[in-house]
C-alpha cells in the first residue's frame, strides 16, 4: 500500500510539473489546462483556485456515475495540483524568464512525455484518478471504446472550449491533444 501511494503521488506530481513545463515552453498548454486557463481569463480567478473548483465540480459528477475511479490520488489532484503547477512555474521563471527557442522545444517535448508517464503511474497505482481523467476512463468503460481514442476526444473538446474562451492554442496543445491518449496507453 505505501508503494502504491508513493507511485500515485509521484505520478500526480509529475503531471502537475508537466503543466508548468507546457506553460513555460509557450507553445500552448495541454488541452485541459487550455480549458481552465480560458475560464480563468474570463472569470479573473487564479489558475490554482479555478483548477481546484472545476475538479471539485467534476468530482461531484463522478461520485454519482463512476465512484470507483475516485480515491486518494483524486484528492491530491483536486487540492494540490494547481498550486504545484504554479509553484514549479515560478521556480522555472526565476531560473530563466525567457528561454531560447531550442530550450522551449526541449521543455515542450519533456512536458508531453512527463505528463504521459505521470498519468500512467497514477492510473496503474489504482488510488484514483483526476476528475478529468475519469471522463475518458468512463467513456472507455461505458462505451467499450479504446481509452486512447476516448482521451483524444476529451482533449479535442477541451481544446475547442479553450479556443472559444480566447486561449491561444499552440503546436504544443495540438500535439498533446493528438498524442496524450496513445502515449499514456504506451507507458
């Protein structure tokens, strides 16, 4: 049990740090972050607070429709991820506020890989998933569609909503939307 909890927490930490890497690279963020940033732009709320609020709203829905996906990792994601992302991004900006193009490409590549590895870790630890991840997993369970494609559909939907709220969608957002599902399955 302690090992599974450690793996789960490590996965959540990696995912939160990867969101900061996406933002630091400035090629667009992962699709769910685009969704949250879009709402943040309209509402004026801080990312960490809004991320927590959206996850709590989704969590309430999944307690009703697919309770077994909710666990300790879900709580960590809901109450800590947004703040971990903000903290890690602050540290990265203190080190170098304006990275070169080569460094930005490296950070984008790392962001995609780290987010997929982190997601795979906390999925496999089986201590719950984020409310957003529960959407794709529930689609997979209920409709029998492969997870990779359920995730691509969810990410594509968040990308479209983010764009409609005025978030600049970059190549990083498109890469993440198309590749995260297949890469999470691979890891």
